[in-house]
């Protein structure tokens, strides 16, 4: 049961994914990303191929173990080597720093002026 709860199933979204979806839906200047796509051996949470920007949503339940953090660093390095900018947003940041997230997205997606 624990393993089944940990594994993502097709069509299922975490609370963090739903919160991030609501955040970008409320800002129509942010284009819709491709979601949960495979690039090489990696699954990418959100991807804007025209801008080579990937967003990884790092929910606390899945990113507390040292092995998961190491895998994230390897994934980020792979993305960077292939010209893709990885951005990582946590539960805390989505809940408490939506303005900063939107500023980061606008900057890397080259949408208007940066916000603080």
C-alpha cells in the first residue's frame, strides 16, 4: 500500500501539481507547459520546449531522502548539458512565494519584465 501510494499513476496529480496548475492558470501570460513528459530517461513535470525550460515540482514526501536529492542533482546536470534550464519549486515556495515563482517563469520564458 505504501509503495502504491508513492508511485505516480497515469492521470494522478499531487497536491503540489494541482497548486502549481492553479497558479499558472491564473496567469494567462504563462503558456501551458507539456506535463509529465519523458526526455531521454527522465520524466519532466512541466516542460516548455520552445524555451528549453523544465520545472520540477519537489514535494516534501518524495524529496527528503538523500538518494532522491542526489538523483535530482544528476537530472539537473543532464538537463543543463542538453541546453534545458531546470527550475525546482517546492511545496513551501508554491504556497508562500508564488510571486517569486511567477517572476522566475516570466524571466526564463522571456515574458515581459521581471518581477522581484
